[in-house]
C-alpha cells in the first residue's frame, strides 16, 4: 500500500513526443511491503520514558535572590525563597526559606523550614524546622519545632525548640489560672473582697 497517491503525468502527443515507456516495474514493487529476516535490522520496541519522582509542589514556585543583589523591603507570600544576596527586612512566607552561604539577612523570618548557611541577624519564629549549616551564623532568637546545628556554625541568642503551640497555650492557661486563683485566695484570706 502506497503512502501517497501517484498521478500519471500527461504525455505530449505528436512527432516530438518521447516514446511512451511501459509502466515502471519499480513503482509497483515499492507499494508492496518489504520484509527481511535479517535480525540485525530488527527495530527495538520503544521504551517508555522513566517516571520522575514527584516533587513537592508549593503554590508560587521558588524565588531566588541572586548573589549580586542587595534588596531592602519585605517578602510576603506563598512559595519557597532561596537567598544568595543581601536582604534587609522581614520575611513572612508560607513555604521554605534558605539563606545560602555568603548571603546576609537582617530582619525577622517566619517560614515553614529555615536553612541558614549564610548570616542571619534577627529572629526566626514559628518554624517547623531550622537547619544551621556549617559556616551558618544566627544572631537572634529561634523558636522552632526542631533544630539541627552543624559543627562549624555559630549562634548567639535564645533558642526554644520541641514546644508546639498547643503545649504553650495549655501551659500558659494553667499558669495564669493558678496565679489568678492564688491571688483571689490571698485576697479572701486577708479579709478583702
């Protein structure tokens, strides 16, 4: 079966016309499929593309502050942020925040996972996890679910980890109730109402 339709070309008639030749035998042979028993000509079946591992998709993608940039302001939003330059201001994102080696941030950070490989002068609040890499510097307070500190990193400040918001709220209410009860009891015992 041919893949195209061949149309016969019209031949001129008359004394100058070329003699007509019989139909070309090769055209009919081309229409028939050729088969070969030679195994070296066999075509390997097409393999499907390898499945890629699913990547964590965060709405908003990933933003990068390049090493040669110096920015002052504030970063807010959804997505991951990787900082390799200098930034002065607060960072409040619903995603992960990474300070690359050589980068410098002056300000507060509120993010899901914070990785410090450069220098942070400010506090980290309510992070699920904080990783301080070798050479990383934090000058400020850290409040996180967990913290990992590599050898060769430095930190100056107050650290709280392993406390969830539920435990803080429960502990705070119990302490406040105990104090209030103690004050009321002391006032009643002194005869004052």
